[in-house]
C-alpha cells in the first residue's frame, strides 16, 4: 500500500495568504500594505546593541528559555506596563517570535478532543496553529462596525471540552481593542469552565485615542490560567529579528520551555542581548510609538475613506479591515488581485481571516505601519480605483 507523502494535518491548511501577497507585491512592484512590517528603521539603540553583541562574540546558543538579562528586562517592562510581577526565573520563555510562542503554548496544552475558542475573523496563523496542535477550533463571531463579540454567543461556545480561548488584543485584523469589562467577561467564563486564556498581545503598545492596554493576566484570579504572548516585532519595528515572549505561571512555563527547546532551542542570541536594551527603553519611546501610529492611522484612513472604502477607524494595532462593497464587488480575492496588479497596492483578501470564506468576501485588509511617503503613494495609486471599477 502506498503511504501518503504529506501528513494529513499539513494538508488541512494552505500557504499563508498574507506572506503570499508580499511575494505578489514584489512581483508587481506594488506598495506592500499586505504583511504587517514597518518600512522605517528600528531604534538606533537596538541596532547598536545588536552590533555590539555580534562584535563581542555573542554567537553561541543562549539559555534555551532566554538570555538572563533579556528575561530580567521583560519582567521590568511587564511590571510597569502590564502591572504584572513576573518571575524571570520561572515565568518567562523567550521564543522565535510570538509565532513560535503561540504554537508552543498550544502544543503544550492540547490533548486530543480539546477545543480552542477563536474570535472570527482571526489572525491567519491561529487556524494552522490549532491544526498542528490537534485542537478543534470553535469560532465566535465579532462583527463590524466595532468588531466586538456578543457575550451570549461567547458564553455558548464554552463547554467541557474547551481547553483555551485565544484572544488577540489589540486585534489583528479588525483593529478592535477589548475593554476591561469585555476582558472581565472572558475571564469570568475562563474561571467558570476552567479554561486557559491565551492572549496575543503583540500590539500592546499600539493603541489610539488615549486607550490603555489591559493584560488579561493582570485581572483578578487570572494569572494562574493566563498565557501572555508577545514579542519585539511590532513594538520595536524588528519583525525580522524573530524574538518573542511567553509570560505564564511556573506550571505552564515548565511545559512551554520543554516544548520550545525541542522546537527551536532558542531565539538568536545577539538579538536577545539587544532585546534587553529594547525592553528598558524609556517610557516616552512607547508614547512616541503610539502617537506615530495614530498619526499614520489618521492620514491613511482619511485617504481610504476619500477613495470610498467603508470602515470605522481602528482603535489599536496597525490594520484596517476595509469594506469593498461601495466598489460594487463581492469577491475579495479578485479585488485584491486587481489591486496588486493594476493599481499597484498589495492588500490581504478579507476571507483569509475567516474559516467560512464567504464571511470575508466583502473586505480587504490594509496595514499602515509605513512611512508617510509610502502611505501617500499607496493613496495616490488607490485614487485610480473609481475610474477602473
Ligand atoms: C496578531 C499577530 N500575532 C503574531 C504575529 C507574528 O509576530 P512575530 O513576528 O512575533 O512572530 C503577528 C504578525 O503580524 C500578528 O499580527
């Protein structure tokens, strides 16, 4: 009998549409507003620290769960920013990006039959993460214009098989920021059903209009059942450095560290040294980061509204889930294809954030983590849209 070459779980998901659109952007010389990566430099202090580390021969494996100084710096940052007293010796794991962090968390807690609740639309990776870990995803819709969940629908998703709920806050792709009250509601359900809350807080510093980031793990009674996933990519504009973090109580961290060791051994050692500098940047760095993104949001949203896209301004993160209905189209993939080929702007078709693709057909996602010149050039190209449709 012929054995199938490819594992069944590998054939349950496709290539990443987001990363695929980046490749299309290069091919068509389009402005890449698909993949969420800044086109402006990282802070000089980080670059200097990384160079110093390499010149100083920090070239060998760091401790598998993260260089000591970086874990200390992450703990200091968590204390002032998240209000969490995290022990760097037993409650922090450094991973290869938050991408590995999320996968390691799921691989470490999922048993056959376990369900994981995801809000839908969801960050593209969570579905393959569930498939790889062997979890059964259960979706709770969040709906425009504000992309919040209905509490009854959320409550109805919890049951005896629920192992974890994954919540991205601030949210990619919707730009929603969950309030303390909304997080409290999720937390109450987690406590009631003995469920772990895995929060992807990679955009923890990118919130607008005076909103404050609330960590799920800091809510009453939640530390013991919370897994906080984060990393350097978005806060320090270094998506290519691949340094992520998991904050979790010791009983979970022990399992995460073992899993992480066999998945990747560790994140790049010299970049972890630079990470220790990053997490200790003064607080005004973070204020400037949020203010800079708010200005970009305002600039780019205005341009998108003028062209005719439909959406409410995002509250956090750096994405716009834009309605394409006004252009008289209902096929996001064809529309995104036309945008990248004919208009010269790469986006992500909305359906890639939904399991039921039909729910995402009337959206494309733009990212705005770009220099003003880049956003203006994208806007200039997008203004041609009306003529073509
Ligand atoms: C919600 C979310 N989580 C995780 C990631 C990946 O982060 P990292 O670079 O830390 O792997 C992204 C990147 O776009 C993201 O939007």
